[in-house]
C-alpha cells in the first residue's frame, strides 16, 4: 500500500488515546523500554492540568499513515525560559515515530510552523516539557533500561532529527557506580569532606519525616537557588514546587536524602531517588487501581538508586558540600540494600562534577543530547 502520511494537531479523545498508545506499539519488542506513568505524562503534555502549563503553551501533533498512528511530537513555548534568557525560543518534546524520514520531517515541520506563528525564532529539544523534567535524546547506552525519570528511545531517532536540520547544542551524561567501588574511592575526595567539616560547623541529616512536606519544599527551594548559573536552567514556579513536592513525598525514602546545614542554616541538599522503573514496568505504567500499591509496598525490593541531585547554594558551591551530602547517604543506601547507583544527569559543560565523578571511579554509562535549530521564516 502506498504511503499516505498526514500530520494533524491532537483534537479529539481518539487523538489523545492514539498519542499515548503509540509508545506501546513502537516499543512492544524492546526489553529495555519502560512505560511512562500514564497519568503523569498526560499532565506534562497538557491533556490534564499541570502547573507547568500556567506559564507555557503547547500544541500536540500526531502523524498517521493510511489512518494508522505512526508518530507524535509536542511543540512548546516556555514563557518563563524566554523571559529569563531574553529569547524567542520554542522547544520540542515527547517525540516518537517509526523509522521513516517523511514522518519525522512532517512532524517537525508542523511543530516548527506552529512555533513560528507564536513568534519563535529558534527551537531546542527534546525536553519533556522542560529541563526540570525528562530531557535529552539517548544517543549512547542502548544496552540497558533507563533509570527513573530518564529518557529512552531507539538509536534511529538521532539521524531522523539531524536530517531535519538539528545540531547538537549540549550533551548530558549518566554515570554508573556500584558499591564495590566504595573502598577504592580517591582519598583526595575524602580529604575534601574532612576539610570542610574541620573549617565549618557542618551538620548533615536526613529529611525530617514529621515535617516531610516542609522538608521537600526546602529541598526544592535549594534546588531552585543553586542552579541559577546552570546552562538552560529555569526555576520551578511556585505551582510546580507545590505539585512536585506532593508527588515526591510518596516516592522519597527519607534515609536516602540529605540536608546540609552550616551554623544551623540549610545550604545544601542531596536526593537519592529509588529507581522505580522495574516496578513501573510490572504495572505497565498504570498507577490505578492497584499499581500505586506496588510502588509503595515493593520499593524495598529496589536495588538501584538514582542520585539525581546534590545542590548547594551558590555562595557555598566551591567548598565540596555536595560530597558531604553524598557521604551521609552512603551507609543509608547500603543499609537499604542498594547495590548500584546512577548519577544523572550531568551536563557536558559541568567540568567540576564530571571530573569529581570520574575521580571517584564512576563510569559514564549513557549520553543524552539536546539539539538546536534556527527557525528561518
């Protein structure tokens, strides 16, 4: 049958079902794919209410070939980003497609045309839907599943995207480590930890379970303030902080978190998030009616942790307090039964963090890429 590819904006309930269901069609034979939490992804693409969309506009597109769903993309205008950087930059995210250049080109053209109509002059992605959520296209490390809240895609996506005129702007890395490496860590790193403790009145503690909502908000506040100089970063809005804190409090294990205080003032925080992906695969991305019980009551079976954030306020970042946060979590992770950890993600341009991890013996396991393109009228 001859190809008859059509691209259209998502407009109906059937379109939404097809947009979401495409993933299960594309990845049905891929053992490393992890389904998304369906409700969460429906929020992030704009099918359900989410505070990200209070200051953003999105348009979802789907591709069909002879009526059958074969691709999707979301075009995004993040007003907070454009105010912060004085840009007119659009974004793309949630791209999925069969290995067909005509499908990919049609989807990107639709997204780019819509962004031009919105006055955008550049486009960047993939972001799902911003750097504070899932970000980047996997380009190296297809031999294993992703960890929680990290992206995954087939190898053919990169040539599809570059054929549409996109070029690399930044890479992100995921570093892998296992507990057997702990006795062989660079002694210079331990010296840094001890020197910080000697110079300052440092106190480290896990999040207080009796004030857990307040503590999660504290962590997110430090997160926002600590990343002000990070490439592409836009702080979470107050609405996003509230929404994320409500989500995290059900997922966090307090012992795998750290608040770093100097003279009684919180100046840093570390977050180790259990890799829920094996459990999410078991429930096929469905939290209801009973899937959420699997996540809550089977989390003790998880042996992998994603060390997704060690954030320190800017005025304290040169002192190695991030290492102090990690040191406190080490024995707690061992007690929990963790055997592996992933540090993700780390910007290619973040030379300090990269060198620290490499000196500590961590292995670069996966590479993710962000692309840019000029939107020529």
